[in-house]
C-alpha cells in the first residue's frame, strides 16, 4: 500500500471539509464545544508547510508586502499606547483575523483549475447535506432563526456560516452557467439557499443573492440564458419572501420601507443599535461614546490587537475587556470587533484587502477568458464588505470559504491554459 502524503494542497481540502462539517458533527455527535477551534492546528501546519513559498509570494507582491508591514507597525504602536500586550491573546486573535490572508495566499500558490472544480463539487454535495439537515432541524426539532444552521449546527449564530457558503457557491455556479449552460444545479442552489435563508432569518443572504443576480445580468448580453437567470432569481426571491413573511410576520414589516429597515438594523441617526443593541451600519458612534471617550489613540489603534479577544468555551482566549463587557455584543459583528481592538487602522487593513480584490476584478474583466470571473470577483468583494458589517463571518472560521472564493480568479489567471477544463461536465485530472 502506498503512503498517504499530506501536503499543502491536501490540507486546503481538509480545512474546507472541516469548516463545512465540524459544527453539525459537534452538535449531533456530542463532540466537545471547542472542537471547531482545531482548525487552528490545521492552518498552522498548512502555513508551516508552505512558509518559504508564502514568504516568496509576499516579497514579490508589493500589496501584501506593504500590508503586512503596516499590520506589524500599527499594532506595535497600539500595544505601546495601551501598555498592554498579551502574547496568548495576540496569537489567538491572529488566527481570527490575518491568518486567513495567509490561507488566501496558499490557495493561490497551490491550487489549480481542477482543484477549484473538485472543491466546488464538495461544496455542492455539502449543500445537498445542508438541505437535509435544515429540513430536519426545522420540521423535527422546530428550530428557526439563529438556531437553524443546517450543516453549521444548532447553536446560536451557526446560520452566519450559511451566508458566506451560499454567496460563494451560488456565484461560482452562476459564472459556470454563463460559460457552459449547466442550469439545474444553479436553480437548485438558488431555491434551496433562499428558502433556508428565509427560514433562518438570514436577510443578508437574500440581499447578496439578489445583488449577485442583478450584477451578473447587467454584465451579460441579452440572451435566452439571461432571461432564464432573471426568471430563476424572481421565482426564488418570491418564494423566500413568502416563507419569511409567514414565519416572521413581526419582522417582515421592517422591510416594507427604508425607515423601518434602518431601525431594524440599527442604522438610524441616533445609532441606538436597533433590535440587536448594536448598530450594523454604524457601530463606531456607539463605541466612541461608550468606550473611546474622545481618545485619539483609541480612535486610531483601539484597545490593542488581542485586547478585546473572545472565544466560545475557551477561557484562556477571553480577554479582560470581553469578560467585563460581554453584555455589549461587539463580537457579533466584525466591524465592531475590529474597531474596538485596532481602531481606524484595523478597519483600514480590511478596506485595503477589499480594494485590492476590487482592482483585480476590474483587471480580470478586461481579459477575454476571465471576463465573467472578474464579475464573480467583483460580487464576492461586495459580499466580503457586506459580511464585514452584517455579522462576524469575516473574523471566524467561515472566513475560509470567502477567502477561498476570492482566490479563485487569481488561481484561474495563474492556470489559464487549463481553464477550458472547468467547463467540461466531468472533473479532469491535470498533472502539476
């Protein structure tokens, strides 16, 4: 028997499979609460295996070289200003934030067209599993809203993973449909994700699917495929609207005009936090008022990288700030969490990544073979920024899915000669 070889590429597959399945295994098989945190070990091994390649990639790429230099420099200043730096919390917070940047880089380095196709086949299989779990959780267990997580478990907030999973998989299938006319799986995913989103009160996913369809349709020439895509989107959104209105009539009224919607998400002029106690659109005014108290150092650098860290079930990774202020749910939203810890400079780091992806999307749109993958990148960049405000999915393990998704056009650009293999109905194994 041949030896099983664990290399960087294999670990990428394992991490994505782990992300997609570990939470239902935890909740239904009785695994320890903290077991999803094992992804840290997998990611550490991945980075170490590819460390020399990652360093070379960063050295040769001015954007990443400057970004990591800025990250280190700004956070050192933040620790000096706050006179506080806990090494354990720094390492833990690194894995909740910037380690995902390295995962993105490793995906670009190691994966090729065939790997992308295989991974999305895995994701599609997981969506079939997700439909089954969601149906069971809703009909047999009577779960809904934040507790209806499908394959992402039945703990509060598990449905946040569905938001990222859905937008990445649907946009891949939309782009594939443009190139090879395979519609059945796209229609299946549009309908099932929209129904699950309505049942689980994931309004963000419904909005992102609508944005995806609108931008894609605008980018396409008038054709029968375009009309089919419009029809599928309208049918899916109408079904989702009906499901949501019947399950959450008291919340549905918030979506009937802009003023009520702003109140729902805490985006009013007084930024009172809406129904969550913290504003999705503008948590900064609340944080400035409650914690920063006109301190310029706090505005710029926050409480210091790691000093507002939190963890479910592992007290070692819970900062003093979190233990004192857990009643204020800043940890529900990446914007609030990043701003508290690292101030405007921390927000600037994520803005820089978004602008880098936006720039790349516009570059790829100009390349004939990558035009629609450039549109795909544009949509995922919008989803990346949206999710940063919408929930905590950019600063938890669901981020593996969005960073893999964002890496796809970079991988195709690197492996462009094999791109036609993506549009074949079967997965072709490409050497190298």
